C-alpha cells in the first residue's frame, strides 16, 4: 500500500485544476496532539501538530479568528495555548498547494468548577412536605454538569443539562420531597459535578448537610378531659402532656383567667369549689386543647375507709345529634341528656357558647355561626358520689376548595418522568379529601390525603407518568371531593380545567412504501405520502446519491432511482429508502429511411423510448403488418404505445433479399460442332451481379443485360465439355446454378473438379472485395443502417436501439 503522503500527491495530480475542493478526510495528512482535552479556565495547554505530507506550502495554527505564524520548511508545529476564553478554538492547517488546504481541530473544553449552596423550606400543608433547593454558581460548561440530591447518602434525584452555553452560568434545581414521621431525622445534601466522559470526571462540590424531620401539630398523649378532686387547702398540679414538632407553646386559663404560665404544667391552690382549667398547646401547624374539671372537697375524717365497688358503668350521657358535619359559618345546635338520677349538675364546655354548671336532665348548646375550626365541645356531668365523666360532640367543619387546577411542565421528553400537579386551594379538612386523576375521561388514579390539619389549607397531588409518545395530546384533569360521611352533604366534586400533555420525541416512520411509480412532470418528492410522527413536527429532507435534492421540483424520466427520505427534529432523526420509478409516454427518435434484410432474425430498425416499454405496431397503407415479404418495401408508420400515450413515426423501409435464380441446374448433351446458348437470370434487392464460370479453354460469347447474362458456345468441340456455373451475388447473399455440357466419349472428371476449385477461389475473392466496397460506402453514407429481417415470419418485431 502506498504511503499516505504519496496517495495525497496522486490525489492532487488527478484532481481537476483551478476548482475549489475540500480536503478528503481519508487523505488528511495532519495529526494533532492532544485531539481532545478538558482544562480549567486560565490554565496553559501545549498543543502540537505534525504532517505526513513531505511537500507542502506551509503549516500553521489558527487560534480563534487569529492566524499564527506559517512554517514552510517543517512538518511539525507547536503552540502554548492560554485558556482565557471559554469559546476557545484551535485548528491546525496545512496548505498543500494553491488550491487545496487541509485542517484538523483540537476539541477544547474550558471549564469552571461550580460553587454550591443549598436551602430547605417547609412547603406543603402537612409537616411532611419540603422543598429542597440547590443553587449552583459560576459553572461552565453547563452541558457537562450533573447535580445530585442525597438523602441519608442515597441518591434521590439526578439532574443533567442540555444547554449549549459554554460560558459560566448559575443554575437552581428544586426538588419536592416528603419525610414521614417514622423516618425520624434524615440528612439531606446536594452535590454538583462536571463529567467530561473519557476526558475525565471532576470531584463533586458538596453543599452543607441539612438534618430534617417531619413536622406535625401538637397531640395530647392521655386524652382531652381530666377530672381532679382536691381537698380544701391543698394545691393542684396539672400537666398538659402534649408533644409536637416544632415543640408546642403552652397557655393556661382557669375559670376564664389567664394563668400566665407558658410551660406544660401549672400548680396552684383552687379558689372555687368547682373550677374549670384549660391547656392549649400550639405550634404553627395547629393546636390542641385539654380540659380539667377540679372539685374542691373537705378533707375526709380519719375513719376506717369503707370498701367501694369500682364504677364500671358507661358515662350516662347522650348527645343529639351524636355528630355534626357543617359548612364553615353555618349554625349548629345539639342537646346533652342524662338518664342518671343521682346527677348533681351538668354543662357544656366549649370555647364558643359554653354553659355553666346546670341542673340535669338536659343541657342545650347552639351557635348561630360556627367559625372555630378546632372546636371540640363536650358535655360533662358530676354525680353525687363525685364521679365525673364527659362526652365529646364530634364536629367536622368543612370548606370546599376555592379552586382546583392542574399544572405541569411545558413539555416532557419521551422516556423521562412527566410530573403533573393537582393544586387544591383552601380546603378543609384535608384528611377527608380525595383527589381523582382522569386521563382522556378514564379514571387513572385516586389519592387519599392523610393531613391532620383541620383548618383550611392548600394541598397538591402529584402524578408522575412515564412520558411516551402515546401520551402526547392526552387530556388530564383532576377532581377533588370531600368525603364527609353519612351525616355530611352529597359529595360534589370540584373539577379542574383540562390539561393537555405535550410529549416531545424523535420522529419515527409509521408506514412508508419502499417503491413508488409516478408519471414524469406530475409528481414531486414533497407529495410522497408517508405516515410518520414526531414532536416537534419533524422537517423532511430528501437525498439522492448522498446529496440533498429539491423536493418541490417535478421529477422527470432521468430521475428514476433510489432516494432516502429523512425526518428530523431536535430530538433525533429517522431514515427510510424509497425507490421511485418515473414512467413516461412513448417517443420515437429514428431516421427517415432504413435498409433491412429479409433473410435473418427480425429486428426493429430503431428503438422507441418509453416506460413501461412501449408495444410496437407497423402500419403500411393503414394496415397492420404481421410479417414482411420481399415485395414490402415502401413507406411505413411505426406506432409505439404504452399506458401513458402513443407516438407515431413515418419512415421508408427498403427490404433487401438474397438473389433468386429462375432456371434450375441442368445437364445438356451436345454433339461436336453444335451451338448452344446458356441463360442465367436472377432477381434480388439490391439487383444481383451475375457471373459465369467455365473452362478457360472455352471462349463463349457473353451477352449481359441489367440482371441477367447469356453465354453461347459455338461449334462445340471436345474442349467445350464441362460444368458451366452461374453465380448471382448481392450484399445479402449469393446463389449458384450449374449447367453440365456432355459430349459423348469425352471424360469430365478432371475438368469438373478443377472448375469447382476455381469457383470457390473466385467466390472468396469476390466477397472480400464486396466487404471492402461496403465499408467504404458506409463511411460515406452513415445515415443508413442494414438490418436483417427474417422472411415470412409471424414473430412480432421487437424494439432495438439503432445506436
């Protein structure tokens, strides 16, 4: 194999001079080191370039838009490059001659490692929802950046970027995450890292670590009502026993007076014989209340205590109704009844419209406009034996959503997660809420909320789907419904507006015929019917022999061939091959006159054009000719027909045929001294040449006319005996007739053999001369062509080009 530089020289010698040409990649003599590199901004990079071509007119570096010095005498050039530009480019170039110049690029990536900061905030209506925010500053190039979120050292999110920006940018990545109470404290952090593939991976830059736990409203450990019996003169200590995250703040009131205590317990000496104290534990997620009933009694006398039978009966209270479900702001009422006959007093404890200690057997409670979301009223009773109990009236205040809407990204990519959010604004109570997702009016998923907050809040439901092309154009909506039980109103959903999903994906062919037949000048490639899809809608390109073609240009007969159709959008491309056959009507480009031979295989003197190949018909005097005879010379119409039309051409056919003799072979007996005349008459086209061959010792009289010759033998002698041969010849063929003259007593053996040898020699010489003659004539009259046609044949004429 020749060295690369020799191949380059040969290529230059064989290329056309004076024309612009690009350097073919297989003959590029340049080698650069390094070919690909990733270096930090501000670093220095040593690059070199060498050439395998010994002969050249200069090798040099081009850095950005600046051309450096040209080296004409060396095949090696180096440069120390300062990486002070994020869009830095370097290209080695060599000028092979005045016309051709080759180049080779150094693929340079200038990078800047990022700075990272992270923040976390409580995001949702519940204490389990957080927004994680990772801020990446001053990083380049962003397309090589990978950001990851970690939860207890486990990756929970990876984000890559597809921007083409090379200069430093800032990016913010937000991730919603749920942390359950069962997880306790979790550690969250984000990391940013530049990944250059084979060129190297940079160490990650790590943010600070956040220790996060689920937040929840305060909860009472041991119920919401407690009864304390205190001897007169002694202090009572009350403990709220509530917990929450963040830790709650406590407030105490006794008989309507603020105790000014903000701890979880309080100690004091009761003033009234019957007192009511209330503890409220509060954080920003809600509050809870605990009620204490305190009875102050005389100290018991020191006697032997009587054994008492523990009370095992239930609290003798009934509520009507037993449960209330009401819209926020509606009026409510209930009645508390007792069946106990030993009741001392009873009443309602409520932050709204509470009652004092009233006489049994019943106590009503009503509110004209209930607007306390956390209200939990209870009815209490005290019996003669100082037994106390209470019964809470379950109240559910509700509020339907102000608005329900679906939000999502502008579009999703095929194969990636597509996240939709159903946003429910200002609804209560959230733990009664159910959200149903619908796709194209079919229920897709139902989600039940577990938030414990009783006050109105805005919540959201996330639906994550795997984006496929089938989802493009799908209609999503969500419905929010409060399930308030049998005592609640009829469930009426609040429905969002429709959201149309947009999924972008690379184009693919669904159906495309691989072959197509068209008629010339009636079809262009942009009319080719292929079924394909892609989003964004793909552009269509057509290629022929690797070159882009104008798809709007009508196709002609010479455009038949194999085409490639390419559909392309920003996510990729797909190709398919199409063979297009361009058909066209007949046309005849023939001479006006032909000579054809009758004695050989039938051929058409010229070849009409057309696709499909036309059917040929020969017409003479308006009649269809099935075969030709020697008498059919004359004017003809050649008719060519296919599915796209008919073409006619008038021409003259001169039908040539070989000579034909009119007399048969014969033997004649003569007597010495007798006269005899021998005739040789022949016809043919062209008219044949007639020649007699006989013994040289005989000199007959020769009478020649246009196409016959007559010889006369006078006064026959013994030398007149022998074979007389008549040869008729034209350009198509020849024929021979013999006349044997016999004189009794004369031997004929020797002369007969001699005559036939002489005949053969003369025939060979004649045809050699005839061939030379025809060659010279054809050179002078090139518009004729000799075609042979088999006589009396029923085989139809088949087209053949005249060349």
